[in-house]
């Protein structure tokens, strides 16, 4: 594993590692305490842990606000290795049509 911001970094996308490292950094005893610190509902972390929901931009921004860590460092901690992220990536043409962008 590589090191970023003094934390081990996974080789591939791993939301559990991301949540565990956040809890460690914020000294949260469990996911419920972490949710209170981040101001998010507990089902959100549960869905992320069980890979039913991806870590989205709003959560990354909230974690950035609470921890002060750079978004790039958070993405690296999550295992996101893309160099750039484009708005609408993965949404397909349907989202662009609905937004009248096509």
C-alpha cells in the first residue's frame, strides 16, 4: 500500500477502508459516532459499506469540510485512481438529454 496523508492507501476502490480510516482520524468509536461527526444519516454509511451506494461528491465535500483533508487525498484514500472526473461521468446520455445538454 502507498501512503497518503499519513494513512495507508488501498490499491483498488475500497469504501470500507475509507470509512475505517476516517473513523480512525476523527477518533470515532463506531459508524454511528462517525455519522454524527459528519452530520449524515447512519443508513448512508451502511449502504456505502455494503456497496449499494458509491461515495458521492456531497459526502466527499462534507468529509473535506470536517477533516480539512484535500479532496484529492480523500479520493486517493478511497482508492479512486482516475486522473480527472467529469461531471455526468457514468450517467449516460439520458442524464444529458434530461438536462438539455445534448
